[in-house]
C-alpha cells in the first residue's frame, strides 16, 4: 500500500461521506485509511503520544470524548485550564451559550425543513443552566442530523447544469441564467415547435387526422407548452398516429398492387397461350369453310354468316393478342414500380432506425434489438450486457468550439464504437451525447474490458476541428441482464453507474 493509494482512498472517502475538503477532515480521513491498511504514520499517532503523558483521569476523559486530532486535544486542554478560574470559566460558558444561540438562530433561516425544526427545538432549550445530560441529549440530536443529512437529490439536476449543493445562491443564479434570462428562449421554442409539427404530419397517407391537427394547432399557438409533460405526451401520441396512418396507407397500396400483379400474371399466361392457339385454329377453320362447296339454294346464307363470324373472330383474336402484348408491357412497368416502391420502403425503414449523423442505430433500432435479446434471455437464459457511454463535458465543447465541432466528435465516436464491436454486438446512439453498446453472450467482466478499450481509444484519439485538437473523454456504466428482473431495471442501474463515474472525476467506467 503506497502513500498515493492512501491519498486516493482518503479523497474518495470524503466524497462518499459528502464532507468538505478541509484540513481537519482530510487529516482525520487520511489517518483512518492509513490505520485501516496497517500503514504507520508518525503524524497520525501524535495525539495518542500526548494523551499518554497526561494524568489517568484526563486520559479516560479524552478517550471517552473520542479525541482524534490535535485541535480537539488543545480545545479540551484549554477548557480544562479555563475551568481553573471559575469566574472566567463562567464568563466563557455564557459567551459560548450566546454564540450558540446566535448560530442556531441562523440555522432556523435555512430552507431545509429538518434543519429548521431541529434549530427551533434547540433554540427553545439552550440555556446557561442546562444540565450535562440535557446538553448531551441535544448534542446527540445534532450528531444524528449531521450523520443522516443527504443532499444527493440535488444530483438529479446534474445532467442539466453543474450542481454545487453548498452554494445555493450560485446555483439559483445559474438556473436563472440558463432557463429564465435566455433572451432567445421564445424563438427557440418556436423553432422546436415547427420541427415537432413537421414530424407529426403524415408523409405518405393522403388524409389528415383530427388528433394530429389538434395537437399541431395547439403547439403552434403556444410553443412554450413544450415545457409541459402533457404536451410532450400529446406529441408522442400524435407521432404514433402519424406512423400508423403512413403504415396503413403503404400496406393498402402494396396489397392492391400485389393483387393486380397476381391476377394479371396468371391470366396473361393462360390468355396468351389460348389466343395463340385460337388464331391458328380460326385460320384453319376459315380455309376449310372457303373450300367447302355449299348448295347455294340451301347454305349460301349460312356460309356467309359463318365466314363473317370467322373473320370477326380472327379480327377480335388479333386485336386481343395485340392488347395482351400491350398489357404485358404495362404489367412489366407495374413490376418495376413495385420493385422501386419496395426498395424505397426498405430504405425508409432503415432510415427510420438509423441516426443520420453517426449512421448508428437510433433509439428505435436499439429498442428493437433489446427486445430480441431479452426474449432470448427469457426463453434460453442467454445472458447479455449493456454499456452506457456519455461524452464528458460535451456542453463545454459545444460552447467553446460550436455545434459543428460537437457533430465531428459524435460522428468519430460512432466510428470508434463500430471499429471495436464484434459482429454480434450492436452499438447505437441513444440521443444527444449518450451512446449504448449491447453485448450478447457477455458478462460484466468482459463488458468492462470492452468499455475500457473504448474509453482508452477515445482518450488517445485526435479529434480535430479547423486545425485545433480537442481533448475528449467518456464515462460509462456496465450492467448485465441476469442481475435484474427486467430490462428497464438493468438500463436504470447502468445509468446510475454512469453518473457515479461522472461524480468520480469522469473518464472512467463503473460496473
């Protein structure tokens, strides 16, 4: 165990306990980690050496108070010395009581409800004549509050802007600047509203839809409604209606074309063969009729009628034969059109499942593959692992270099993921700067090795934009399917690990 490792563990311990990086806190945590790993640090044992030199009653009192630092030892000794002068001690105690009251009064102004309640209770009980038992009881409540205090709820906002839970005024100022004081916020909402409306309009179906028209009208009238969950749910519903309408229209057209082609194909084979044979047959019949010598008195009218019928049949047959050839050309053209339509449908389906910037599968393509992998897991117990990646400080890159530079990074990260994945793996873009890897037949350890390779490759890659190299790193979270009841829980846990990696300094992978 090296000093560097102890220092690293000390910093990690303070972060996990949500303690400020003060010299006193650092010294306490450092000595704890050194003792934990059996490393003897002379500075950490100074307090014990001093205590051993005191009288036994003071040693016992110091150990009971759990004195760990020199500051605490000197404070205790100062208190003992001050007690030697009763008048001065009384004055000091009174002064401490007044100071304590003022500090507790300040605590009542804090916006945390639990802190307010405890401060008010303490303010009612604090008195210079409090017994030791009462004082210890009150101190125990404050100790319990400090040990149980948790402000991790603030981290839910980390994805939107950096959160410093100890600087509430600065945080509120950042929120106001980002979400309230934006001069072009309304213009941005209007542009977004136009994009959403365009996404809801059916691109193939000929008829409109009342639900889509209603949502589009409300959105264009009040773009600010994009901030509400209700409008977002309406948009999702309208997009589903649009997709269903387009699918229904395409299905109807394809079905009609298939019916026409099947009917014509079967009829053409029969009729062409039949018309060819009938043409030769009719010519033979006509020749035979012309050679027959009928008795004019009895059969002249009949012969003329028969010849007229044969001529008519021959003419009709030739015309029909000509029409058949013409129909063959039309059917051929129809087949070509159907082939082009099927090709366009395939391209459209591929395009709908592909992120246009990175050429990787988008959220729709990822969800489809996730369903297949989950079905195989449930039926055959085939384990798989997901890795969520997120580009570190991507907003700062966009702010400093522009969104075009951000697009360059996203595109190149997609290429790195494609380069390292196996043939059975799927890598895709979840949205924004977040990517995912789906790794079949892979456990957590193997997936962690894969994620570390990706992280190392990104760190070493040369991301260039207009002659400037941009330093880029990523963080990630790894989770395997067999550890969870369902896919949603696995993805949620991977996301939590991703943000843990962010909290631990970024450019690392958590599993």
